[in-house]
C-alpha cells in the first residue's frame, strides 16, 4: 500500500496557488480527517464560490508522522475561510495568513496561525485556544451576524493588532491583544476578560454591560459614562494579572501595579470594569 | 490491658492494640488576608467549635500557615481542613462558617485548596454566599476557575465558587497514659507540635488534645457516646472493666483527621516516636489507642505495626 493510501492521524495540506474565489474550509477538522488516507482527504469536497471541488484541486496532501489529530496548512490562505470552524479537539497549525471565520464556534482544541486572520476570527468561540501571530480583522471574538452572543469561552491571543468591534457582545473567556485595537473595542461586552497592550480606537467599551477590560500599555481616558471606584481591588487584580503573566510580553509584569478601576458603561448595565494599572 | 506482645521502648510500654478510624468527607480551603494576623483571625473563627462531629457538625483545624508566595493572591494565608461525616453536612458547615467567619473578617478572601479533576464532588464556597451581594456581585472566570466578587464595606470579598470534596479518614488516635497531669500534658504537647508539622492532617481538639475520650453508647438511651470509663483513672478501682493500673494518674488522647489513610498513619507514628523519645523519665507509662472492637470503622492502625515492631 502506498503512503498516499495509508490511513493517518495527521496531515499537511499545502495550498498550491491562491484560489480565484473564496474557499470554505469549514468542517475540515483534525477529528473529521483522522483515520483517512491522504488520497481520501484529497477527495473531500470544498465549496469554492458556489460550486464544490475536491480538496486535491487546491492542496497537496501528505501524511505527517505521529498519531495526534493534527492538521498543518501551508501557504497563503487569505482566501480560505472557516479554518477550524466548530473545532472540537485536535490541533490546527497554519503557516501563513488565513481568511475569515477562523476558529468560529470552536469548542476545544488548539489553532495556531503564524500570519494574520481576516474578519470574525474566534467569533462565538466557546473553548480551546486560538493563537494568531499576526493581526485579526474586524469583529474578532464577537458574534456571528444576527446572533446575540459573541465569544463565550476559551482563550484568544492576538499577537498583532485587532480590527474594529473586537469582543462585541463577548460573554465569557479571555482575549489578549498584544498590539493595538480598533474602534468600539469591547462594545456591548456582556462578560469575559479582554486585555490590550497597544492603543485603542474610538468608543472603547461602548454599551459595555459587565466584564473586564485591562489596558496593559497606553492608558486611555475613560469616557464620561465610566466612573472611578476608590476601593482596593488588589485581590482580584493579582489573580487576573498572574493569569495573564503566563502570556509574557507586556502582560508579564502586570501584577506589580495597582490599577485604577472605572465601572461602566453607565448607559448600559454599568457593571463592566476598566482596569488601568499604569 | 490485654497485651499479646510486649513492646517497651525507653521504659514506655506500647500496647498491642489499634486505633480505629472511619471514613469522612473533607476539603481544604485557603484563607488569605491583608496580613497574617487577619488571615489567622478568620481561620481561627471558622475552625471554632469544630472539635467533634458528635455535636459540632464538622471537625476543622488550621493545617498550616502559608506565606505570601504560596497563596493564589500573593497575600499571607492559612490552609484550613474541614472534615464531616457526609458531603452534604460538610457543605452546610462550610457555607455557614465561611459566611459567618470569613466573609465577615476584614480583608479576607477564600479559595479552594485541593487539586481535583473536574469530575470530583464539589461543595459550594461562594456559589450561594454571592447572593449577599444583593445583585452587585460579579463573577470572574480565571483559568477555568470561577470567582465571585461580593461588594463589602472594606472593598470586595473574593471567593472561589466551589471547593473539591474528597474521601478522607477521621478518628485516628493515640492515648497517652502517664503518671500525672503534668507528665501527660508534656507528652501530649510535644507530640502535637511534631504531628502538626505534617501535611494533610489536623488535630481538631483544643490544643490538639482531648481529655474526655468517649466510648460508643451510654447507660442513658438518649446519649450516643459517653465517657471512656475504661481509661478514667478515677474509676480504676471501680469500673467493671478498666485498661488502667494504679500508677496511671492521667490519660490524654490525641485525635487525628487526615486526607488519606497514610496521612493519619504518619501522624500517629510521629506522635508516638516523640513520646517514646522522651522516655519513661518524663512520666509516660504507656501508649495505647481507642478502638471499638472493629465495629466503628474500616481503618485500623496497629500501634506495633506503625513502629515497625509488628510480628505479622
């Protein structure tokens, strides 16, 4: 039996050339492909625009050593959407940029992207870990269009910048942005923790109901609908800061500070908080 | 005394008998505060009136003092162990004691102190106490653990939502039979100091020592337990059955609760070694243990075996 027909648990999918239209990779999870042969994987149908084509039309598929449920994508996948969508276990590694809906609705497992992601990354993510070395587009960690709840669990790490509406309607989980964040950061936040190390855009915390925003770098001026509370928050701050310190960089030394705390958005429920440690 | 094998060390006889212990449910919580004094105030209060499950609902004690580098929030703390006869009773006692003794104590926070898998039984810690916040309480999930932040007059009370409950062992014991009160207390205090240095155990009675050892039952039908007359020096010449001889003027008991069988055994061994090390010159004549003929519990700690003198 040739290697191409031998069942495997891990695969490398190398994109030969950028597709002419958007390519939908939703459902292409390590769990779904485990136990198949590279030839079987190459026959998987993918939506390309409004037609389905075999995966092998775009990707070279090879088996990887090891039985761990793993998928490695290689190439410029900026037109490939839905990578890791609804992921419920296993690991996906993307060596390059990816399109929209990266890790949308994922419940468990791990996704690592060495490049940048498009819009709606980690939207409605419920568990697992998503690590993007580059930037993410608008509406990351938010809700799918028309839905009421955004990210609801897990850990999202953005090592570059984030677009607008990061964490819109987010209700649980932790999201870190090592770089800057766009306008309407944490808008309509229901709960969860967002930590940002760079500059933030306009209307930060707009309509924030609960949840925590931590500013590890530049300290923005809270808007008039956020008010200071004078009490000692050192206990919860230490718990949060120690947790974030594991991610290093600008978050490594947060615990030594004593943050100022503002609550708002008073125009909404007013139980959200900004922690400004510098 | 019914000694089949005589073991005598430094002039002290170790009875050929066993301590009998029984299964309990237990948890560990970590109380922290602004400084060690306030952490201790809270821990002392929450472990008060927790000497025996006979009438206290639980047995509790300070396991050890924690440095700021050992606690989740970087403040000084105290590790507290609580034991009860059922998970339900443990949960009830925990909620009352945390609610009345830790929530009320300035600057404190309280966390689960046991590592357990997700499937482990858990008791509420802040899960219900959060309602003291009257709607202003805030939940925070950090690394998969949920904390509640309840606004109080000194700031906010941070409490972890639940704490794991594990199977444990209660009722390990040693009986110190001595010449007089001074000798019995001296031996008990030395043993308690050494036993309290061990992890995973508490000695729930005042100062770690109990002078009113009990037997199961009573001539009075309403009492579940009564004085252990076989070890009361006042009854040596009177009781139908006595374990004492005339030269024994005072008996003290050390009761041990531990998270595991091995923890109780280790504490009993250390306690005996300390007493034996001091020798008969310090006034101790015998070491014995309380048992109920194997009727009370499945854990039997044979004194000779603990000292490595068992022929079995």
